[in-house]
C-alpha cells in the first residue's frame, strides 16, 4: 500500500520550498503539508502588513523564514526574522507573527 502522510506537495521531486506557497494581495495564504496529533507542517505567505495575532500553542513551534522579513513576538519580546533564519516559539507562551514586508515561513509544530 502506498500511503502518503505528507500532502499538497510532490514526492520524489526537488522543489524550492518557498515556491510552494504564493503571495496574494492583502492576505495570508497557508498550505498544510501534514497535520496530526504529533506534528504539523505548514507553509505560509503573508502579504506586507498582514499578521497572526497573539495566541498560544499546545506544542513547540519552529518558524523557518523562507523569504522576506517577519516580526515574531514571543511572550512580549519582538524578534526580526529574515530568510534563512529560524526561531522557536515555546509551548504555552503567547506568540504572534507580523509581516514587515512580504514574508514566507515554514512552520513546524511538535506536539
């Protein structure tokens, strides 16, 4: 049986990860690659000025910046994240994401 756990992305193909989700004016675009009780993998593309307001997660969340510049706020502290950089948002700490310019990120949450 050929069971695919990861969806919405081609298998056995070299792909630029940042190209797997596109920008749309005035929107946040997301593409879920896997979502289960242990793991969540999601690509995001934020248009400039878009944001995900402060919230808490039930898992540790790692943000990997793929393009542009984002401001990550963790427990009231702002961090500027640029393409190629990563930051961990710890479980239970309030966090938010703001696109200072167009911003793409890969979000890995481990529950």
